[in-house]
């Protein structure tokens, strides 16, 4: 059997500290591997996501994201990690563009302060009038209200302390698939805090979820009456996200810390 070597990077996203934020594996490719091979690699990596990208003839990076269980439509932290790899290892500077089917073009800028800023579509949630029973009873602490966007149900609490104390009933939340669940509240030190549960799509709790802030940021911007916010994802690893809200786009920025640069051997 013959093997081919491919570069791989592991990056901690939305943090300036190693072993914090959310880990993503990043694999730059010259051409696409088979879907089954990419899923096998992501399952072997066993991180929240593995990102694969190919630079097309227009200079745009087509990107796909895989959890250990399935391909994901939209992943913010692995996009941030991919941009970090492109800026720090592949020689690009300034502005780059990713493209993914579910979100179209994602423009990414390397800012003077060292943060990487991503432009996402505004995915503000809407109030849920009929709440699934599994959502009502699946979060240990009863939320004040429920909202929903294309990605997840939003359970809103009064305090950051409530968010930190939530114990999810994963079997109940799994029945809400394909939607995940984010719990959120105003924060003491930051503007708002959240945690993200996704038992049907990737795992128990995602350490830091960039994509859901395309919904959280406009939600809290309206509640708090401000367009620039700093968010805490209050997982065990924690992460900090800087958010800027406009009518059509949400700008999410953060730092990254490289953990691993290496290669893997794949049979062909």
C-alpha cells in the first residue's frame, strides 16, 4: 500500500494562551480528498472540527469543516484557525476570502493589533412560540425565554452564573437535531456569556463556537443597545470573542495560538 503525506496544523482559536480556546485541526490541500477520507481524518483527530481548504483559480479558499461525527455547514473557530495558518505559514497577508456553500463568502482580515477578524452573515435568532418539550426539560435550570436561528436554539438566562451551572440532558437535546443548543446570559466581566451543546452534531460541549456568535452578537447588541461587544464562552477551556454588529454582517475577531505543525500519512 502506498501513502501520501499531507501537512496538518492544530491551533487553539479564540485565545492568546496555549491549552485554552477551541482546538481545530487545519489541513491545506491542493485538491479535495474524498468526503469519506476527510471524515475519517476528522474522526481520527477527534477535535471539535477539522478544516480542509483548497485555493481556487480566483484566489479564494474553498473551505469545508468536519466534526468527528459529520460534515458541518458553518464553523467559526476552525475558520479562524485556518486563517491563522494561511497568514502565519502560507505567506498571505492583509485580506483573504473563504467560501462555503452554507454561508457564501467569508472575508477575513489580519488587523494591526494581531487579531484576525471574520465577516459572517447576520443570523439573528427569532423568539420561539412553541418550545419543544426536550428543550424545556433538557437544561436542568429553566431559561427565561427561547429563541432560534438556522443553527441552534437559544436559551436565555438572567445571569452568567446560571449559564455556568447548566447541566444538559444530552439524550433529550440530541432529539432536537439538526439544531444544537446555546445557553446565554449577560456577563459580569464581559458583555455576554454563553455555552454551546451539540450532542447530535459533534460532541457534548463545544469549547468556543465562533459561528453561533453570528446569532448571539446581534441578539445581545439589540438587548444592550451597543454594536461592539466582547463575549465570553464559559466552557472549561474558555474563549473570548470580539464582536461588531451591522445590519447585514457580523464581524467576529479573536486571537490564536499554534500548538502543532506536522504531517499525516494517508493511504491511496
